[in-house]
C-alpha cells in the first residue's frame, strides 16, 4: 500500500485526461486543472460522482483535489468538459 507521501509526490505517475473518453485506471487522487464537468467518477466500476460532488451537473473549479474516502481508490473517470490530472496508484 502506498503511503501519503507516495501519493503526494505521485510516485506511481500521473495521467492527464482532457477529452470525453472514459479512462479506466487505478487512481489515488484527481486534480482538477480547469473548470471541469464530470460525467462519471468510478470506484470498482460504479459511478460515485454524487458522493463527491453536490451539484453534479455544475463544473468543479480548477484547483480542487478529489480523494476517495475510506482508503478506497477510484477506478476511472469520464469528463463532459475540462481537464484533470490523475494521480495513479
């Protein structure tokens, strides 16, 4: 299991999503690079977007960092618009 420092320094690498294609990969954190609307944020393949975003149709502002609760990891994202940096697990 990765430590908080491993996650903080993106020890396993990063990936930029800047299109609307689904990206399926194990994710420790999502960093929003510009105002972004999410189509889906998945854990174990299930969309959990409403657990992390109150107004799911509204853009999440640039600079937001989204981490899964209860030591879980995200399994993928799909964007409607915007771009994010995925901190890989």
